[in-house]
C-alpha cells in the first residue's frame, strides 16, 4: 500500500512509519515539527536524543534501502493537507498528528484553545482532503481510551446497545473525557462518524491506552532512528516516569490514592495494531472503533511492579492529585477486536521494566528531576496565558 503517516516525526508516528516501510509499503511522512517546540516551551527534552527529521529519513534509507517521502505541512492549513494527500496519492492515512498531552491542554486558556483548534480543525481538514481527493482512502485515526472516562459499567468497543422505554438501539458509548485534550478526541470521533455517514468514508478509530517503551525492531537499528522517551509531568507517561525515578533515586510520584486504573500497551503493540487495521480496512461508509490496549493496571500496581523488577528501595510519594478524576473506581474495558484480527499482545513483565531501566541508565545524565514534578492544576481556570503556544486561533490557515 501507499500509506501517509501524519505526525510522522512523533513518538509513535516515527516508529510506525519505519515499521510500515520495512514491510515494503510506500510510506510518506507529514509533520510540521511542532512537537519539538513544546520541549523548548516547557524546558524539557526527550531522555533519548533524537535526530532531525531529514537526518532520520536519510539514515533510514541508508540502513534499509527504503525511501520515506517527507512533507512539511500543518494540518490546520487545508491547502497544505490537500497538497500532501493529492501529491502522495495514498491508499491509507494513519493520523497521529495531534497535540497528545492532557496536562498541556490544561495549562491555561491558550493551551486549551490551541489543543482543540489544532486537533479538531486538523482532523476536519484531513477528512475534507480525503473526501475531495479520493473517498476510497482508509483513515486510521488515533483516539484514546480517555474518551470513555471511568464509568461504573463495562466499557464496550465504541458502541453500546441501549434499551429505553421499550425500544432498543445501538449508540456511541457515552463519553466522560477528563481534559480538554480528551474532549478534542471526542469531537474528532463524532466528526469521523459523521463523515462516514455523510460522505461514505471508511474510518478506523483506535482508542489507545497508555503506551510505554521506546525501542522497536526498526528504531534499534541505528541511534539516528531512535524515537522519543518522554518522562516529564506534562508529556511523559506514568510507567516511563516511574522507571526514571527509580533509576535516579527519586521517589515515585503517585497522584492521589493511586487507584486510578488505565489500559496500557507496549509501543511494539501499537505498531502491530495499526498494521492490522490497515491490512483489514474499514469499508466505505463504515466507522469502526477498536479499543487499543492489552492489559490494565492501577497506578499503585505499576509502582509495585517497577520497584520489584528493579529491586530498589524507592518509596512512592502520594501527591495531591492535580487532576479532577476518580482515584478509585471500577474499570473493565473490552478489547477483543484487534486480538480477533490476530494481535498477539506483548504483556508487561519484569524483563520489559528492566529493559526500560537499561535505556534510562544509558542516558541518566540527561534526566532533569525537576520536570517530573506536576505543575498543571486542573482546578485552576487561568485565562491569562503566557503567549508561548505555537499559534493563536487568529493565525489558523497560516502555514508555519
């Protein structure tokens, strides 16, 4: 297939592009490199250094013999999106090109507005570009399990059969998002479903859990092919942060009681799930939802797993929860559709934790403990802003 990966310079987009290229698909990468500017804004950096996109692409060609087509485009600029889609003429599009951090979206008004404009408008532009260029293009869009929240019922895969006043219908599962970022994903899902119904597009919405890990088969081939390892309190995922804290001797920071339970998956399983969705595409007019995770843990369980795997005396510290969330709750989410397609899960164990610790040990001198302290308070509705977001709403449509 010809596959366009949006957000192909990012944590998941880059290894996905390599994974698909290694399997002899023709792959194009679209990115405006804005994720890198977030590090500058926040004073953070990836634990594992990463090469610039041009160097990454040229190194991949040297190592593998495969060529990546690179497009510099901002998804909020429709002309740039349409040009990339028309120019590459893909059979499928994998869409990772969104601001992905809940804490970032909750910093202040500007960051909330930026997140929703960037994500929702960008996805709308992609849908229009597909509809106008080639409605047969299969869109695989990254969603999040955070759309569902933590309801006191089992979470189904996208849809729920409801009986009300003696009548029954299948409806989208009720959404209880926990941040302006998660809300942007809910808006995306509604727009995706509407585009399928109205224009006959085929879309797979991947509601992904928390991803851990940094190394894949392809990124391990050369240091210039490495992907990000985020551990800070804004973009870092909890397991990565715990491993970093354990290795450098910092206390593990647990928000609230630590009973928050989430679905998780290994980065290698993310690549496998995307590939399965591409190889078994949605039909024209079909909007389907896959819950993309392999197992679930509470925050406390992850902390125990790390301390036991690394045999360290790293006492957890329970901080006041900066988020507005249930700290103890029922959680049973279904996730069978991808295993039905052939996914063989990579389950979290002590060897994987030790592998992560080895990566941290190698780059230990790059750790900045201060960036792991949470500073974004969900309850503080600040409209002041600091003017540092990549663009303001008035600039929509201006390429950057």
